[in-house]
C-alpha cells in the first residue's frame, strides 16, 4: 500500500471479511485510548503507550525506603530525628534546631536512596471492555499482556459519528460481516463501535409474531440440524431429537435476525435452559445496555509511520475497545517479525 494513499472510496458494497483465526490482532499507536472496565461496569480510558510503560517498567514506589521524620522530644525539649530503614529504626540523634534534625534525616535518605521499582498490581489486574461476538453485548476481558509491535505504516480511520482510530494496516476490525483487516476497508463500509441498545423486553414482540417465529424456526429443524449434531454452546454431540434450534442473537435483542437462518444454531436442552433463563432475566430489566453497533466509515487514509503496540486479552472474547472501535486482540504468541 502506498504511503501517499489518500481517502479511499468504497466501490464494493462491503469489506471482505477475514477468518477470525487468521485476521491479525490490532496494532495501535501509543496515543490510542483503551477502554477499561471494572467489575461494577464503570469505564475509564488509558492511553496505550502509558499502559505499556506501566505494564513493563513499573513506577517508583510512592513510599521512600527510609521512612521517618522529625518530632519534639518531650524529655529534653530538643528535636528528635529518626528513620525506619529496612525494618529497623535508625536513631539520628537529638538536635537543638528543627532544621538540623530535618537535615540529618535528608542526609540519611540521600545516602540510602530509593532504587526500588515495582509494577502496580492494579495495572496487571486491568480488564478491557470487550464484546461477545455472537450477541454483540458488552463484556469485560482480562488483559494478559501489552507489548510493543514495532514501527510500521498506520492508517487513520474515521466514522460518521466522529470516532477516529489510528492503527496498523493489517489490524483486525470487527464489522457486521465479521473480522476485516483495516487495509481492506473503504469509505462506506461499516465497523462495530461502542453503543447502547434497549434491554430485551418480552413486551416488545407481540404474541402472534412470537408464535409465528417459533413455527418458522421449528420448520428449519430437519434442514439445519444433522442426525448427529453438536451443541454450539458446549460443543457436545447429540442426536437430532435432543437438540433445538436457538437464535444466537436473541430475538428480543434484534428482531431483524428472527427469520435469518444464519442466526440459528443447534443447542442442547441444558444449555438452552441456561440461555433462556439469562434472556428472561434481562427481559425483566428496563433501560439500555451496552452493545456494539455498526457505524459507517467516512474516511480512511495513510497517516505516516509510527511505533505501534498490541494488547492480548483472555479468551473467549479476544477483542477490545480502542478509541471506541472494536478491534481484535493480539495472539498470545508473538509474531515472528516482532521476536
């Protein structure tokens, strides 16, 4: 790809999806903001370059190795200087003036400087905002590693809702059709970004329509379930009579997928019961929930050469939110070129 490439127009109707197994992870610039999520669902953002520095270099211990200070000695009225160093109290004497006692403490600390480095435990416990690739609902995935990926050409990508991302040309970006390399996108393509959708609601679908969807789904059983099929949730094999067809993306979440056979997969009774219980639990709750939503690319162009970084997140999510756009997480195994 030429470094002087300008904005690319979208002649095709959509990007050519890459298989998730071969689509590489996102390579991002240091200024890219990664969205982090705590167990309560609260979000915060940290620049990737800073996250990489904290992950590998650590920070100076906020407490000096030599703790202690100066205080008035009640018995003599003089100023007492002492320091706790390596678990033992070092007596630095009594002084007539406070300044002299403080100087004794400062001199001791100067002779015994703090060289300790530590990795903040909170950095290594960080979780990234991620998304279930089946339902597109928001999740959180533990960050396993943050590493430098090398200097390489980067692309600048903008969407119609104002999101702007700078990433390596081969970075995997989630689209409605699946994973796609950034270099294969064009203006007019759609990418998945952070958004919100109404919580599933049983009342949102009329009973008559629900029954019709159920009848249509039952009619697909013999064609979509093999005589000996596998449950798409647990992966175990069952005879056709013990499998049902399940809407992977729940109908109450996206009605447009109700009659889409690509949204149907065989599921065993135990897994179906668990999934239905979760959907019914969500249906009883009102409001909006976080989910990935499509946005249109309005600009994509070459944007120089820069140091890039990768983030490895735990499976099964293996994706993260970078400047508001869903990118594929890097593989645990480093590419040969970066070793």
